[in-house]
C-alpha cells in the first residue's frame, strides 16, 4: 500500500511539474506573441516539455553501460568497418531554349 502511495505521489509531482512548466512556457509564448491565446500557448508548452522529456529519455537510454574509460575502445571496436561514401557532383543541367513562334 505504501509503495502505491509513493508511486502515486511521484506521478503527481511529475504531472504538476510538466503542467507548471507548460503553463509557464504558454504564458511566455502569449507574452511574446499576443495573438496566441494563453490556452493554446499552454498546450504548446506542455507538448514541448513532453517532447523534450521523451527525447532526453531516449538519448540517455542510447548511451549504454560504459562504466569507465577503459571500456570505451572495446565499444568502438564493435562498430566494425565503416563503409566509404563517395560523393559525385552531378553534371550541370542543360538549359532548354524556347523556340520563337512564328506569327501568321
């Protein structure tokens, strides 16, 4: 029961933090662009906070379990050989000349 209450309180704190930051960003958006309503600015702020949090969670999950600097070269060796990409510039386009129309 206590674990459920602790989880509920943690979720409530995170929700209040996200909504509070969203309202703050919404107020700033409304202040900078008065044509945007505070409600829509708040929605923009909440979506921005959620997208940033999701990106940061994804970025930290991609870091892997590198404990110290000695494991870093082994991690880089697992990448294997990197293919070479040759960049070739395309030939310039030929300009098509328009023919003069003869008037009758």
